[in-house]
């Protein structure tokens, strides 16, 4: 069951409550370059990104946000470290949300100024705790631990709540998967604040995806998480693909076709690896809000069962395959036409 949180809004995107778990990423362009940044935002949006974060390293970047926020179709989140004045400038430039790291903003009063500005302008904040930049007194007391991460967030929350500001979410990130999961579980015990989840500095595409899948997946299966960012040392579009795959695997939200394929074995009598790869690649461009499943199976052991259970499927035999649609056998096809015939069946019947 999903952990109960209140709903906040970042622009038009609801986060928390019963809202769909949203997907976000972060541009890696020079955010002072409006054109390049807007182009990347469009690419991300096309891939399924619903909120996008931009680094704000200086005043020029904060001012450039005005043009970007006006032209982008998805809400912009400004990422602020160290300088609370950049947070205020970014809010004045029209961003929907500001991410503040309480560990490096240096003082409650500065954070309070940001809270008051967000409240006055009707914007959102993310209290984004990172295990790599915790306050020194917390490190002295608790070391790098779930206790220090959670306490850092709760301190900042207290400042916001004292000002009557509730339109904020929290993230509790660490590059350690077990520590991250532990921190979120601790935090969720006695709060209803919407949670932005992710594993920070997760690594390159393969390693980072696996670590994110384990961490984010564990949280989602515990009902925790209202918005997700997969953090990869890779093209940010890959983060969006990975985030959607994790949401689908956790049974939380679907946007793409889900492929079910067997690992192949000594019974396989077609080139199933190549067939499955081609089907997966062709399915990449099919958007499916209801989460279509396509099974690509090697033989009669589990093939007919899985192909019948999926929306579409093929159960292969010796140099051939039987194609299924919505549980029914459609046709038998030779191996060299299998992918074309299966994809034709998917396209003709997917909205039926
Ligand atoms: S479905 Fe058939 S070919 Fe595929 S792994 Fe299972 S037994 Fe092997």
C-alpha cells in the first residue's frame, strides 16, 4: 500500500497523495545557454520527463531561468547550493520549484528567507538532503547515518512549517543504497511529506541503473515515493528511460511496452536473442499508458502460456513461431518473418 502523503504542486504537476508517481531528470547543459537547455528539455519531455531540474551556479543562470521557465512545457526546478540569494532570484525568475540542500545553505535564517519567498509567490520547495553534504554538528553527533540525514530534513521542515509553508517535498539521498532506503523508511514512519526518491551519484548507465532499480524499487515496493529521479553518469534521456522501466517493474506506473522474454536454453530452436532484441527495439517507440505486454518465448515449455497471458506474444518452435494476440492464436510464421508479423499484429490490435 502506498505511504500516505499530502499533495503538493510544482507548477501544474501534483506530487504526493494519490497523484501518479512523477518522473524527473536534470539537464546537463550550461543552463546559461537558453537554446541548448530548452532543446534538452524538449528531448527529455518527449522521453517522458514530467519535471526538470536545472543547476543554478550563478546569477546569470538564475536570470536565464526566466526565458527557460516561460518557454518550457514542463515545470522547471532550480537546483541551489550554498547561495540562498540564487534561490530567491530563481523563484523570482518564475521556476515552479527550488531544490535547497539544507546542509550547505548555512543557517536557518537564510532558509527561512527562501521559504517566505516561495510562500509569497506560490511555488514549491524540495528540501534535498544529501549524505555527502550534511551539517557538521549532525556529522559530529551521528556520523553519516539515517539519523543525521533524517534530522537534517526535519530541521529544515520545522523552519518551513513555522512559517505556515507546506508546499514542499523532501529527498534523503545517499550513494549507498541500504543507507538511502533506511533513511526513507525512518522518515516515512511519522511524516506525510511527499517524497522525491532516488540514489544519488549512482554511477554509469549500467551500474547506476541497477543500483537505482534496487534502491528506488525497494522504496516503491514499500509504498514510498511520490516523484522519482534516476541519477546516471549518462545522457539524461537514459535516466528517464530507466525511471519508467523501474516504475513499470515495480507495478507502479506504465508508459511503455513491457517485454517478457525467456533466457533461452538447449531447447531453443530459433535465434531468440536476436528476435527479442529486435522486438524490444521496435517496441521502444510505442507509447502505452496501459502498459502493453509482449512476450517473446523460445519453446513450448512456457511459451504458449506466457504468450497467451501477455497482450501479444510469440511462442517459438523449430524455425518458426506461433503469434498470439489477446490470448488467441493468430497465425504461425516462419522465423525470418516473425518480428515483422508480431509487430504488425501489435500495431493492428493494440487499441482494440
Ligand atoms: S521457454 Fe523454452 S526455450 Fe525458453 S528458456 Fe524456457 S524452456 Fe528454454
